[in-house]
C-alpha cells in the first residue's frame, strides 16, 4: 500500500519550485487525494518551468547609421554603441540599428533614442518607453497667413503637466471609450480619466506646435509633436509590471528594463491590442488640436498626414521597437496617407521625407536632430541671461513658451547640428527630403518647474483668502 503524505508550500519549495499562484490549488489537490510521493511527483510535472532563456553570448549585430564629426560626438556615439552592445544580448532580439540622432538615455543596456531593436514574438515595454506613440502630425492651412494660424493655435492648445479642466475638455469618442473599457490593460478609472482629461494636450519637454510654410507650395503648415500623455504612461507601467513577471520566470539574466511579454500569451495579445488603442487615442489627440484651430479660423484643411516615431511595429512574428525612429516602410503604418515628418529644431525646417527599406535602415529614418549632451550639461555650457540666449537663438522667429518661462534646453543649440543630421541621412540612405516646412514660429511648454499650475492655483487661493 502506498504511503500518503500531507504537504505544504515548503514541500514544493524544497522540490525546487518557485512560489506561484498554482501552489494553493496543487497543495489542496495533493492532500485531498492523499497522493503518494511518487504520484505527487508525477502530478507536479505539469508545473515544471521551461529551462531559463539565456542571454546571447555575443551581441546581435546591428547597423550603425551615425558618424562622429567632433570630440563631443565621439563620446556620444561611443556611449550609444556601448549601450546597444548590452541591449543586443537580450535573448529575443534578432536585429537592430541606430540613427544619426542617436543618444543614450538611462542605464547601460537601455535602448537609446534613435535606436531600433527587432524582437521575435516579444513585446518589450521598456523599448517603447512611457511616451508611447510619440508622434507628429501636419495639416496644410492653404494660403492662411502663418501669424493668424499661430495665434489661433495658441488659443486652442494646452501644454504643461496634467490635463484640461472638465469645462475645457474635448468631446470623447464613444467608440474609442468602448475599446478602452474592453481591454484589461486599460479598463480602470485612472486610465480612463487620463484619456478624457489629457485629450487635446501636448505635455512638456521637447513637444511643440510648429508653424511654417512649405518650400514647395508656400502654403502655411502646422506641425504638432507629442505622445499619449498620462494615458500611455499608465499602460507602460502596467506593461513593465507584467513583463517583469515573465522575466523572472523565463530569463532572470535579462536586464529588468529589457523584460518582455511573449506575444503568444493572453497577456501579449491584450498588450498588443492596448498599444493599438493608445495609438488611436494619440492620433485623435493631434486631430482635435488641428481641427479646433481650423474651426477657429473658419477654414477647411488642404491636406493632413502623420507618423509616430516611438512605437512598436509588427511584421509577421517580428516586432520592431523604434525608440525615436521614423518608419519609412509603409508596412509599419496601416493608415499611411502621405510622406513622413522629421523635425530638427525650432529654427530649422521640418523635413518631409520618403524612403525605401534597406538592410541597414531596417525601414526607418531619424526622428529629429537628437542631442550630444544632457540638458544639464547644455544649461551649464551657456553664458548670459536666459533672455539674451533666447533672443540670440530665435531671432526672426515667433517663439513662445506656454508657461511664460524660457527653457533654454529646448533652444537650437541644445540639439545636434541639423546640417550634419541631414548629411548623414543622405549618406546612409535614411530617406529623401521631398519638401520642407520653413519655420515661422512655434509654441512649447517652457520651463514648467518655475511656474507650475499648482503654484498658480495656490497663489490664487491665497489672494482669495
């Protein structure tokens, strides 16, 4: 007669199992059915984890579409290559590339800005980052004077932290709300509240509203740059949490910021759908600002197109994670309606480009000019008052900061040389410029830390008392 045993969680741990949700059910089954030691081991076979997935011994090769032209750039390029070498040991990755605007961000092994990482059957939330679907949209305002468009847009847009007050919110699309509520990653009050209040807002940092004229037609163009705001940031946090659970089980050697969600799991399918919903929301976020500006001016748009440059693009079982890289290949954008947009800085044209996929560009182009040094380093390198620096670098342009506080880390000198980026685009086959939006003026958030909304509210309340 077989000997029956009573077990607990420590029994399973002693057998080499890591505590999981199934422990409680398994312990109850073994004890209720009075399984012998041999029968218990047979029963537990189903819970054995697959062998851990090891890192690649050597980094997967990646294309380097960037050249250093001075000492500062040499350090930047070296740092980018070093972080990519660590990144490309991640076991899911099969290909990668860096663009001329590449610059490192965060710890070693974090995908750099201007980086592309191609994974097989895996979505890496850390490789699209919190600003999911950061993107640019262009609307052609015809022969409307750029000053009128800039003034109208200034009265419509919203920069800075937080969202719009209830009375200033745009009407939220009910079909999009239904999609949000049907997705387990998005259906919670925090996500839905952010989706509603952040619609029609642009955030801060390098996000902008740019007005200029087409070199080809002379028409006035408006270009906006921003991402998915708090709505996307909430999804990113949840995605990283789920990816970390898979990392611990599948590949503990993988760096935490490179954890992934397997696409062939329920979580992977739901996360992919959530990304597409956030993409729809972000496109709508651009549209409501553009449409409200058109309505204020009483005119119809002549043309419009957009592209994201911070997203995950799917091609079969391959997932292209573009951290600040513009998709050239039409297969990456199901709703493509025109060429792509590459902004450089507030004093340079926004480039309108087209291009073909090559082995080295992987179907992508730069997303902008990028930086050689951090914001802090740039700030320390400048002399003179902020006003003097601002006037010298924006001469002839109508440049505005929504917070009324100058942010010198967003002035032209904070970015890489635009001519260098354009030359390297041509050299490495990263898109052909078909038109340019020549700068007239722009709006940015400015230094919101100096005059944040909560300080203004506090001052108003104190005056009211």
